[in-house]
């Protein structure tokens, strides 16, 4: 009986729409969905993990609750509400071709169409925290400029609005329709000359750049030319970013390079297809996401084996250099939608050498369709590569790191740990299709009780180590972990407990419909907060809480009461078994 009442109530809510059929309008006359400046924290084509971003992310000043308007006349095709991904989202169908998507919403419009009440009832009806609802008969229709929702931070990430524009199976770039006011040119942070052998980057050199800033262009000239050895295969990588008049870096609109005014390779993020989303690790070098300690985006300026992304211009050449010709000039152009351009020029000469050095003895040739085990010379580490883990047959190198400079860098970025050994699995710019198993010998003379604190971490140059799920094989006295990435791998012991501290006052206390929440930052940069054993107490009693993995804070529910000052106790462990106990008297008013 209760379910029947809910179903009838849902039907009555759906019928609240105007029922008008949507016109055959196009998004060219679309309106910006927010009454906020067009400041972006993410753009179309950005690398996210190993995939690419579908739309744009609009900044909302770190706050929730800004009104979201329909960009054009349309009907709601779907409503979603789930604790991950888009969180609360709306799919608005404009005609047979175009659809706009709005994600990470705090709430739906609840006056003319009662969308919030509808979604709340569906959660109860299906007893599920994830809801996907598609109304029928054009019952939920909005005109351009009508309020459809309010910005939030549901799903994942800080407060922002995720906006997509779809045409059939394509994801269009909303910034083309809604260009931001942008008078800053993109920034080129680095250019790399790479030598390839057997589908493998076996040599990589960062070129020294000398900037010469101008108002509309930022021309960058190398101090010396690059030299190519005839018969070898070379390509460039380029690191750059745009700002769109915001502090954070975003992806530029177009990246291209030419040789003697003949274009060799170009990428343009005006649209993506669903298939393109899986080519992220072939367009971006994910190991070079940080240049000189600052975030950046590094692109392969060549079409590598297996890369069929449509954002690459097919009328160009494949991007590889002709090493047999000297006296050439490479010109790189990075542009944004504001018409700002950054240019870099590099002279190219031909070497007198007739042959380059072959890969060293540490490089092993691996056929794609066979499994292979690679072992270091001292047999302290090995990697088992399953069949079809590599995108193509190629060279792989595994060696123990002896460089004092590299070891010092690891110790600096992983403070609060004891470092045992570091290994280098090359090339860094590849991503495995299947997980490989890495095994490291356990250090001798260790107390069995502290073995659980030892873990294998993966990292790239300039990045902090990230913990891999590590197990200890007592019979073979080795630690094992699985990974799809190459790079550096460190065996270390985490003996540092999590950090707990109070956020700024405006973030610490949150009032939501008369309910008080207090937020306390809790961070562990290596093994992570063990939320399963985390406990919070207010005035000696267990308190309800959630842990926000994006903002790294504990959100504690404060029970109603007359007292303004509460005694707060937090017991916070990490996955290595280190505990931090935090006590404080906090005024929640």
C-alpha cells in the first residue's frame, strides 16, 4: 500500500510540467547557465586518470547553491542522483541532435516541477542510494533561462558545475559556444626531444627554453639547436597549459607543430567521441603532469602505434621527424579560444654520426602476446608482465636506483617514512593494458610486527609516492603489488600518523536546514586514512560522521543542545597502523 501511494505521488509530480513540445532550436542561441563569470577549473579533453574529460567545469567561488538555468529550451531526458560520478545531474534534451548535461548539483528545481521531491521519493521507493529516472511524454519541459537546479559538490570534487554539450555520439566543447574573457596567452613549460626504438621511448631530453614575453604572443626560443642522428626515429613532447584568466591550469584549445612551415601534427579539442575517451594515455604523457614543480599537460606530438583519436588532425603527417635532413626549423603553436597564441621555435641540425647507441643491457625486448619476467641484476626486484599487457611489442627496462640525487628526492617527498630501496621501470610514458606484478625482497632483520607498515609505492619524477595495495609473502620473503603504470617504485615503511587540523572558520561550521556540521581536516598523504576504524566523539559520546575524500575532512554531525562549547575527540588511524588522537574544545556557534 505504501509503495502504491509513492507511485501515485510520483505520477502527480511528473504531471506538473507544462507539457509544451520542445522547439527545434540549436545551441547557437544558447544562454550561459550561471549568473557567475566564466571561470573554468576544467576543460574538454583534459586528462582525468587515463581517460579524458567530457565537458567543462565552471567555478562557483567554492560555494554551493547558485541557480543553474537551462541553456536552451528543452525537456528533461533523465535525472540522476548517486553518491559518486556526476552526483545529482540533469540531462536536458533540446531537439533530436543536441543535449546538455549538468552535474554535481546540490538540489534540483522544486517549485514548478517538484524535482527534489520526486527524486527523494524515488530513493525511498527503490531503497537505493543511486537513482536514474527518465520521464515520458515531455512532461518536464523548461524554456531557456528557466531555473532547473542549484550548483553543488555531489558525486566528486569541490563545489563547481560540470557542463556538457552533446550532439549525437559526440561531446562538443561548450567553451566554443560560451567563450570566456581571456587575455592571457597559454604557457609552454617544456619541450622534450625523444628517440624511439621498437615503439619505445628509450631516450628523452628536456630542451632549455628562453622566454621572450609579448602582449599577445609569448615567443620562446631555444638557446641551441637540436641534433638528429640519421636513420633514427625522433619525436617531440610538449608541456603547456592555459589559465582562462583563472589561477589553475587547464587544457589549451589547439596544440600543433610544423617543420619549415609545413604542419606535421595538431590536436584540437573542439569535440570528442566516446572512443576518444580511451586514448588519453596516448595523447598525454601522464608521467609528465608536473614540470618544475608546477602542474602542466604534456602531449605526444606524434601519432603513436594504436592511437586513433579523432581530435588529432588526420590531414597532417604522423609527427615523427625526418632525421636525414638538417637545416630545418620546428615551430610549435599553442592557442586558446580567446585568440591568444604562444609560439616556440627550435632549429634542427643533422649529426655527423651514422648510428646511435642501441638500448643498454637493462632493456629487454618483450613480445606483446607472451608473458615475461624481468629481474634486476642483483635479483632484489622483479616484474611479471602478462601477455597483452603492452599496447605493442616493445623494450622494457628494470633497474635499481643508485643515484643519490633521486634517492634524496624520494626521501624529501615521502617524509615520515623509512626508505629501503627504489627501482626504475622504463619507459615512463607508457601505460599497461593489464596489471603487472612487482615483487621486492623484504629488508633483513625486521620485526614481524612492523612488516604491516611496509608498502610499495609508485611515483613519477616530481610527484609524491602513491601507495599500492601491498601484500607480504612470508614463504618467499617478498612484498608484492600490482600496477598498470611504469615509473619509479619504492619500498618504504610509513611510521608517520595522519595530520589533523582545523580548517578556516568559514569552512569549519556548516548550517544545513537547522542541522550543524563541524568539519575537521584529516590527511595522510601516503597510505591514506583508514575510515573503517576512524571514530569521533562529542562530549564523550560517539558522533555520526562522514569522511570527504575530495576535501580531506571529517564532517561531524553535531546533536542539538544548549551548550555552545563541545569537547571533541577524534581517533584517526592510517592503513599502516599509525594513530593520531586529536582533542580540542570547540565553539560550534
